[in-house]
C-alpha cells in the first residue's frame, strides 16, 4: 500500500500536517510547483541541468580514502596502503583502484571543514552548520531548506517529472526518527522531495557480536517508486484521488491555512506524476541489462546509483542518494573501521561511482550533470581502542565530477595527520554556493522563511571558483 511517512506534529499555522498528508497521500511528492515569486534577477545561464548528490551518511574516513598519510605514525596512518593515481603526486587508498584511474577526470577537495558534529545530513543537504546538534537532529518545519528544495523554488526541473528525488528512502530509514536535511523546511512541504521506498534484505544474518559494525553483510534491494507497490494499481491510485477530493470538501474550515492553500495545486500535480508513464519508466530497473546491474552492484546503494543515472536521463533535476539502511548500512565507523571500509563501503564506491561516470560520458550526460560525493564529517586522525575512528568535522573531503569542474584538480591540503586544513578550508555553505552557481542560481540569492524574512541560500558560502572549468 502507499505508506505515508510524514512526521507528527502541527504546522506553524496550527493545521495538523499528519491529518492532511494521511488523507492526501502526497507527502512523498514535494517541489512539484515552482515559485512564481522567485526573482529572475537572481538567475543566470546554467552550466548544468542535473545534480546527483551522494551523501555518505555517518562520516567517511577521509584519511583512509582520499587523503592518506603514509608517513604518519601507525596509530594515525592506519592499516591501508596507498596507490598512485592518474594524477601525478596524488595517492589514494589501495582499495579504490578503479577510482584511482578516474582521478584525472574529477575534482577532489580535501579541506571540507565545519564545526557541526551531528549525525544527520542537515549540513550536507542544506549547507547550514550554525545549529545545535540535539536541536537539529530531527526534521522540523522551520528548518533551512535543502539544496534540492531551493533549486526547485527557483524553477529547476522539467515538466512531467519530479524535480527533486531522494533515494533509497527517507533519512532515518529503519529508525524511529526523521533526520533533518532533505526537506523544504520553511519554504513549505510542496518543496519536499519525492522519497523512494525500499525493503532491502540482508544477504546473511548480522553477527550479534558485531551488529551495527558487522563488516560482511550487504543490504540487497532496489529503490522503488511508492506507487509501484503491487497492492496499489493505477486505478486504486485514481480512487485515492477521489477520496482526497471528498476530504477536501469537508476541510473548508482550514481554507485560510497557508498549508492547505499550498497543498491544493500540489496534490493534483503529485497524483498526475504518480500516474505518469515517464516517471514509472524512469524507476524501472528491469530495463537495464544484467551486466549493467552487476557493474553497479546489486546492493541497495549500487542500485540507487544506477537509479540516479536513469532519473537524470529522464529529466530529474536534483537526485540525492542517502547511504543509510538498517543494520550496518552506514559510514559511522567507531568500531571495526578498516574491515567495514575494506569489505563493504569502499567496494561500493569503487564499483558504482566509476560505473556512473562511464555511463554519464557514454550517454552524453557528463557535461550537463554534476556529481557530488561527500559525507557529514571526516573521522579522527587517531585510531581508537576499538579499531575505529570517531567523529571529526574539522577535516573531510568532497569529490566533484562532470563537465563543469576541472579534470584532475586537487584542491586544498590538510596537515601531516589529516586533522586540519592548512590552506583554504571549504564549508558546506561553499559547496552549496558552488552547486547553485552551476545551476544558474546566484549564490547570493535569498528565500523567504516562515516569517517572510529573506534568508541567504548559501549561508555565507562562496563558490569554489578554483575547481570550476
């Protein structure tokens, strides 16, 4: 059945969002109407048409991936060796051999730094790092909007397809929470993304002694468009539209509510998209060959990366892959860091990302697409007693790929232990500003919050001009 995953609580205007969303069945489909009030003065010629953001949830270990320190002491250097890449003088982890050959075609930023030590994608997806961890952990309607939501607000997207989609599920999947980050926030629920759903199966039981840090259990499955559930046919969905109309007829007391006014046109667009053959085709991974499926990987995140390529091909403007699933589906390696990376996380990167790059080039999408891969933080330089690394937002990395960035560019240098940038720290706001600029949106633009105050979309960030082609 079509499951509604909207959070509990009321809107700031007092209308129960859960009541509206439960009746409407459209909380999964935001951003379907562009803002007529978005000023043309903040737009310029776009360099790209689409963005694929790969959020390595939990905090990928930069020192064990793209910023190795082979001369550091063993308790910092870690267990992995490094290998040469196609960029002279740039080593990366020995367990990323395919990525090593691609470094001459992508940009690597090694000095992403901020003070926000939180396990949610809020900073990655919005660029905001000025909050308080325990307050920003859960979704709130007053949150800052995500990059995908802002892009939708300023008109990015094509008719007939959702402008903004998050794969493979809502952040917080399999947990009793909804992590902050991917939503429309104070712009309103109509700028929320379409969230796919998934029901991955573990390829073997989790080791009860390791569980969260097990290093040999893959989540296998595909992201699904919610309406593709076998129990909800197109006819049933059309009946749901009729039920919604009945609900609306009995909800006139809420007519003055901003939330209700926003939902009226949004609901129709959501149902039209659910019934669209174009959208259904984009979500149909069965159209890919077995060889392609195997090349990306049959695990949940490999399938999500392949799905992202299909969505961009069908005109979706902004796709986010949030790498979180039940069990050990995360990058939060407080324990067993090296085995988790070697056996699970790095194989996903080294298989799926080069496959995505290859297909974008072969299919003529490289120049019009920006791929961004980063995480919420890096990991501590010093290995802890559990053979893990702990949270470290002071230094991390970001990989950028596509025709709009300089091939073979390495930006920023960390110190001898990969603890702090020694030149040009880059904030999540800077990364946001870079994405907005390439999408044709001024990084200095503002959007109105729930009190109609103008809020800068880049949170003071500036585009990283030196990495742009």
